C-alpha cells in the first residue's frame, strides 16, 4: 500500500511539473500618455483588466503551449495585443490568460470567444465583445460601456454616470446598481434582471423578445415606468401611480405606464412574449 | 442610270466587269467618272504598298476625296454654330430632339412620383414583398452559416440557433408595426430586432474570432 501511495504521489508531482513547464508567463510594459487606447484580442482564455495607477500599461500573459504566440504592438498612445494562433492550435492548447493593468482613463477594447472577460475600477470607455464568454464588469464610472455577446452571461455591478449599451442575443444580463444617462439593454431570448434605483435622472431601456424582465427597486426610486408585453403579462408589486396622459396605448395586463415618487428617470421595460415583473426591494 | 445607281454597282465596276449602262453614265457624268478614277488609283497604289511602308500622301488625298464625294465626311462646322446633337439633327431633322426630350420627360415623371406619399398597397402585395425580403434574409443567413461551417465549425450550431430566434423576433416586430403603423414603440422594437441580427453577423464575421 505504501509503495502504491508513493507511486501515486510521484505521478502527481510529475504531472504538475509537466504542466508548469508547458506554461510560459510573459510580461510586457508600455509607457503611455493620458487617454490611451488598449486593445486585446484573445480567442481562448481569460482577460482581466484593472487600473495601474500610473501612465503604464502592464500586461502579464500566460501561454499554455507553443501553438499560440502573443503579438504585441505600441503605436504612440495605442497598445494592441493579440493571441496569434499557430498551426495545430485548438481551443485547448491555444489558451492564453491575460492580466492587464491600464491607466484608469484608458479606452479599453476586449474581444474573446470563450473568455471570461473581467474589468473593474475604470473610468474610460470600455468595449467588450464575445461569442460565449462570461462578462463581468464592476465599479465603472463616467465612461461608455459597450457589451456585445451571443450567449454569454453579462453582469454589471456598480456602474455609474456614463452610458451603458448591452446587446446579448441569448445570454442573461444582470445589472446591479447600474445608473447612467442612457442605459440600454437588448436581448432576444435572454432574461434581463435589474436591481437598483434607476438613478435620479436618465433613460433606461430594457427590452427582450421572449426573455423575462425583472426589476427590483427600493421605495425611494423616482421614475416613470412604461411596461409593455405583447403576449406575456405584467406584474407590478410596487403599485405605481397610473399616468393618465401618455402616448403609449395602455391595455390591462399587457401595457401600463405609472410613476413612483417624482418620476425623475424614464424607464421602459418591453418584451414581446416574456414576463415583466416590477418588484419591491 | 443615275449617280446613285452607279454607286451601287461600283463593286462590279472596280472588279472590271462594268455594265453598258454604267459605262455610258461614266461618259456623261464628270463627278462619277472622277470618283471611279480616284478609287482605281487607290486600288492600284494599295497593291504596290509594302507591309511596313506608309502610304503616300496622294493615297490619303484620294481617299479623302472619294469619301467627301460619297457624303461620308463633311467640312468642319464654322465656330459658333456647334449643334448639340449634330449628327442626329442632320440625319433625323426635328425628330432628332424627340429622344432626349422623351428622356427628360421620363426623368421628371420619376422624380415627381418619387416625392409623392406612398400609395396604399394591396395586402397581398405587401405580404409578397415581405416574403421576398424574408427569403433574401434566409439566403444571407445560409451563406453566413456556410462560411461559419468552414471557419468555425464548433460555433455553427450556436449561431444557427440564435439566428432562428432573432428571425422570429424580427417577424413578430414586423407584424406589430404592420398592425400599429403609427406606434413609435413598435418601430423601435423592429429596429432593436434588426440590431440583434446585426450583432450576430458582426460576431460571426469578426475575423479575429473563430
């Protein structure tokens, strides 16, 4: 038995050593000025972006095989990195994981197939594009956030004072404490879940074809809420005050316009065949 | 025999087989006899030309004279009298202006009709038009899926599923617009639906993503 255990342990160590040998960690540093742009394209693997606190872009790329190489380029204030797939690359052996530090006002573009894509504590524009990656963004302010995904789930947390534009064909979109001058989320079959107070100004458009829309709001929310579902139905747990004069045709159970408090923000919740549920926090 | 009749028989004359009438006309008509002489000179000189030699100026003069006598070339028009449609006017007279005039009328009619509000179409016509649009969309979707099958075969099934869902979204939104043509919200829904389709195409065709 002891010999068997020793053999297993030896095998485990050998596997770990082999795996570590296959990994290759590279670091790149770029000095940039204010308002720089950083673009990273990575088919397989994660990309994580955080602020650097300086006029520096620092990229740590972990490459897992020799079937992929990192192409990096700086032209003035523009930094581009791309995972270049070589012959024989597969989704398994072409994986690269990026950890990126950028100036907080940098404009960042991330593109991936498998992801995940993560960004936090930034103030510049952020453009995320993915087929099926998990997208997680938190603690953003002032910038323009643009997310496009085919079926990956999207979670935005604590995003304020900017523009938010999310297109997710079938992935679930979750917004937690997200406010802005314009917040637009469009989905075909994905659900849209909002938890927040819709700010004290702004235009919020959450629409899905067949996905459900659920908004959970506190009692001090100030908004005009337009809810419309052609074939689905509406549930209003907040008991909005009906708005009499409105351009939207109101129909019991499928379209309704109401206000809460001073109606500072304009909120449109629209779905064709999904359910719309306005909940009280 | 008239001069016009002689011109019709010129090939026979030049081949050395003139009719009696033709020969009699040449005796009495100075213009035709000069034409025949010039043409014979051209033929004679042409036989003596070498492959790389430039014809002598006399040959070109003879050709020009013959062409002028045929009416195929004219003296250049004096300045200030350039015709807008010179050759047409000379050939067709007043009728030459009918064609450009008709074209102007047609263009004007097209512009006027184009500015008018859209005439209500028969329901059948609209349905046929929408079916045609749908067919074009389906063909494009098929081309996209075929390309994906080559470039990213693992993703083809996912894209196909999403395309079907989005096409259903577009159809529902279109129906809503048809039922409520003045509803701004319905039109926005249709734009959103097409926007979703655009996202699918963009992700699929992005050459940096497999």
